[in-house]
C-alpha cells in the first residue's frame, strides 16, 4: 500500500489538496511503523457473504465489488448499499479485508478473502491516471483468494474468535484504540 500512498500524496500535492496530503502522509507514517493496529469484527452463525464471485447478485458481490447495491430484503434495515463504505472511515489506510466462510449449494464449505482500498485517483510513474479503488486478491479479474490461498494471519484471526460460518471485516491501520473498544462494539452491533 505504501507505494500507492506515495503516488496519491504526490497527486494531492499537485492538486494543492492539503487535507489529502496530510491524510496520505499519516498513512505513510503508519505503514512505516514496526506494528500496525488492526480492528476486526467477526460474526458467526450466519450464512456469510454468499452469491457468485462476479455478481451482479449476491451478498459477496454487493459488499466487495458493488456500489450502491444491497441484498437485504423484507424487514431488513440498511442504507441501500452505501453502509459498506462506513468501515473505510475507520482505517488510516482506507483499506478493508473481507474474510467469509460460506456453505455452497453442494454442501461444501468455501472461504473467501478480498482486500479493498478506496483511495483517490493518482498519476502512476508513467503518468497514467488510476481509478480510486484497488483490490487485493487473485489478480485475474480482481477475484478473491479462496480456501488454501488465503493468508494464514487472516484465517487465524477469525479462528481466534469463531470457526462458524460467517464474515470477518478486518480493518488495518485502525483509528480506534483499546479505550474505544466498548463504543465501537456498541455501534457495530447497533448498526
């Protein structure tokens, strides 16, 4: 991520966007630290993020790739697919990792892992402008990593809380500290 932060900061500097320059400066400083704080939220006894990997329907696609998409029906509350943006505000990196364990139609379990960053568009070293969204996973078609291809640290993090089906949202560079845990927990459960 650091190389992307450096390029985004350079673009923000050209734009004279002091707030963006400061944001990317802090992201770079945090990335340079020996340890990075993470906030992880795990649910269990749910169906996880089901549906096809490449959309357009299903909870997986709506959360990881969609914009303004929702899969909620009936009495479910929500923000018409825009609530998925909220966790990015909790990351000094504007980056989220999603890890979900689901039961497929054939009865087998599948685990999926995808990272997503929402930065600004920036000029690459060759001068080409990028999109503002980047993904971490299998580089073929920006697909998630599956099962054995998933980093052990993320699977271990989830297993430290639950082995059940469900989803973990892992936020690197978390702005929250241990003193914020109670208020973050209450807010996450309420919303």
